C-alpha cells in the first residue's frame, strides 16, 4: 500500500519490551494481571457444584449482556416480535466475574464455560446449545426466520462465521490490550488496532454495497456482527472511538443506526444487563412485561 509508513531498518523497534524471555515451560504460578485476570485458568471443568435454575418457558437462556450475550437476547426478542411464541424465554443471569460459568450446572450445558448458553426445553428431551453463532443458527432454523433460504443464505452464513473468527481479535486482542491489560504495550496495541481497522474496512465496503450484511434483509448475520462492530463505531466499547476514528466508517454508522432503532434490539440489549443506566438494565427476564415493571430503576424505587 502506498500510504503505509516506512520502517527505519537501522534502528531497533521502539515498541517491543526488551526485558522478558519466556521460560522453557509455561507454568501457572501467578495471576496475569489486568481486568478479569481472576477468572482466567489454564484448565476447564467445574470449580463448584451448582444447579441451574429452570423457568416455565420453552427456552432457558443463561447469559450476560456482553456483546456475545446480546446477540441471543436480540434474536429471541426479534422472534417474539414476529409472533414466534415458541421463542418465549427465561433469561438467567450468569455473573462471569463471580465465576458462575464454572458452576457444575453451567458446565453441563457449556463445557467451554462461557456465556451465552441456551437450553431448548420445548421437546421431550432438553437440547443444549452453546456458542452464540450456533445458538443463532439453531433458533433461525428452528423457527424458519432471519436466515434466507435463497442465494442470500450463503452470504448470511459467510458473515455469521466471519464474525465468529474476527471478533476475538477485537475483544481478546484490541480490547484487552487497549483497555484491560495492566500496562500499555505498544506492539500489541499496534498489531490489534491495525487488524480491527482492517476488519472495519471490510464491513464498510460490504455495507457500501448492501443494506444489510446478507443483502436486502436483516438476518442473524447482522445480529451477530452489530453487538461488536455496531457498538464499536458508536464509540461505546473500550472508549476507543477517537483512537480508531470510527466516525469515518459512514456505511457502518448508517447500518448501526438502523439496527439500534429496532424495538427488539432495544429490548434485547437490556436483558441480563447489570451496568449502564438503571432504566436500561433488566438483570433477569421472565416475562414480556418485565421490560415495563422490573428494570433496575423500578427495583431500586421499590426498595427505597
Ligand atoms: N465464541 C463464544 C465466546 C463467548 C465468550 O467469550 N463469552 C465471554 C463473555 S463475552 C465469557 O463468558 N467469558 C467468561 C470467561 O472467559 O470465563 C461465543 O460466541 O459464544
């Protein structure tokens, strides 16, 4: 690329720490530091016995309103909005900073110990589904909506799986080193800022050609990508809007505005939220009326 910066090969790189040599064998001797360090372990499996609660609806969701969690609550709310009553759900809160994802009941439904996880109890035997992409696909196939059946199906699946492969560079890479690591490492921030800007450019070009990711219709691909990249271009994640100059991604901005305005998206992003405006937090959702009656501001008012 003609506008790429040129490297002065006569000087050592200025963005590489010099005083660390990895040992021969990595061992888990200390916490790595940084936000969320206390929940990181090099092994899987449960740390304690704890059964999961079960509500009365066909779908039981165990989650938290992070971008990966929001994908599924948006989908469930969208399904209900188009009249799919079989998508009625109880959303239970999994506090990942308290280690709820390592309880035996949660590990039974997701051996990977990460939210979101869904149990479909509508049939004779409960069916567990984990990984947000798998959950979106499972629900779209079960209810026959938000997944095109024509040529756009391949496009939809391509963008859905693009999100699964790309977002870890945004969250685990850029977000971790820019916002959560205990100190700033220029090399790591440069590497992941470069990749995230490249990903944004991929989306920008696609959304310059099509209204939604799969084409003319809103699909599970948009539901998967929006909670990460739609929120990112609005400067609402990692406080990185200025750093990444997100205002220049006009097509993504337009697409994000369209999605954000959907009533089901407004509801979905409130479910299992335990931060932000109290009126926008619905830590658990068991009824459609909970959005009116059980948001955190109402709960706080009742206690006073
Ligand atoms: N690929 C997974 C990622 C899920 C994920 O990373 N969940 C995070 C919250 S956004 C989590 O549960 N973290 C808890 C932990 O790592 O212990 C998906 O899309 O469902």
